[in-house]
C-alpha cells in the first residue's frame, strides 16, 4: 500500500511539473480541480410552505428579448419548489396574463400583484441589465444579465433584506462567446437566465461551491468561450 500511495504522489508531482512547463495557466486549473467544494449556508430562509410568485420586472430597463423573463421566472419557480423553499409557485403565465389584462398594471405595488395572484410571498427580481451583444456593429454574441432581488410578504411589506430596501444585488452573469450565428440569441438568453436563476435560489438554500482560480492568474490572455464552456479552436 505504501508503494502505491507514494507512486501516486510521484505521478502527481510529475503532472504538476509538466503543467508548469506547459504554461502558468495550467497550475491554477489543477489547483481548482483538486480543491474541495465549500458548503455555503443560505443567506436567508423564507417561511416554509408558502406560495411564492416570482416577479421579474424590467419596467425601468425593458429587455430586448421578452422570453428571458419567462425563462428566468420559470426556472426560479421550479428550483424553489424542488428545494422545498416554496410550497407552491405561481406559474409565470398567470403573471403575464394579469399584466396584459390589467389597465395601470405598472402602478400596482409588488404586494398588490402578489395578492391578485394568490401568493403569500413575492420574490421580486428587478432586471438591472440585460444584453446579448456589446453593440449591433459587433457580430459576436456577448451575454450580460444583472439583477437585484427582494422578498415581499403580501399585505405586510418587505420580508428580506430588511437592511436593503432596494434589494440584494446578485453577482452579474457575463458570457463572452465566439458565436456569430443569427439564431444564437435564443440559446444565449436561456443560458443567462438559467444560470442567474441558480444564483438567486442559492440565496435561500444551502449549496456547495467550488474554488476558482483568479482570472488574473499569471496574467494569462483572456479567451472567448461559448455558452457550453468550450473555447474556440
């Protein structure tokens, strides 16, 4: 047994040495692969068993791809129920229909919207920024999504975060790509929304995170990646 354990150490040392020769960016990558995942506690635990409405709002900064709100709300709702954070989740279609058929919808408070749809709690997701390209002149797709969230208890007011009335800012999503296809916007928008949904729901549940090497490690040049995480050839 000693021989094999020692043999493994020798092999690992050889791998590290070879990766060092191959380039400084490989060492942080290896360190990330070997580092244990860290368990992170929920930032806030909502009251259990409640009916929750996920309300993505772009009133101040209208998105240029409307389906992203549906994808974001649907994925958050799904994860809230699966993680037993919510007893039930109001379907996004109900919110969309209410908005379409209610004159002066934008004048309603978050609590009033939740009350009309039968929710106990509204998870309000303010879309601070959404874009799929840096500008129209650039053919490369580059996805960005920034949100701020807060929980409102219907007929009672702000539930969380008490010390931040405007909401809790979520780590921004930034996905540069090497894609130029005219139809890539659908896939990129879905990826942004699904990943953002995971970040938001993680606020309310215990989860595991892996360590990441610094993006400035060894000052390696930045490469463009597509949404599946693959670098272009």
